[in-house]
C-alpha cells in the first residue's frame, strides 16, 4: 500500500501536470481547496471514494494507490 507521503506527492505532481490550481482541481471534483491542500501536504488521508474521484480525473487507476 502506498504511504501517505508518497500519495501526497503523487497527487500534487499529477494536479500540476494537469495545469490546475488547487482551487480549480477542487472545484472540478466537488471538494474544497482546503481539502486538496491538506491532501497534498499529507495532513489528511483520503477516503477510497475521494481517491476514486481524483484518480478518474487525473487519468490513473485508483488501484495503483494500493499495492
């Protein structure tokens, strides 16, 4: 299973590669910018449902987060 620090880095990298600000990314997914910030800084663990939404949007499979 991927650790929270690795997940945080991956999410931020993929968001930036998509050319989106935290605010834009959050709005697209129905989250708050604060939640995205906390995810990217490793201060909160995402739910599986959140990971599914995020992974669909950035084009990776959610199961990649789980070894």
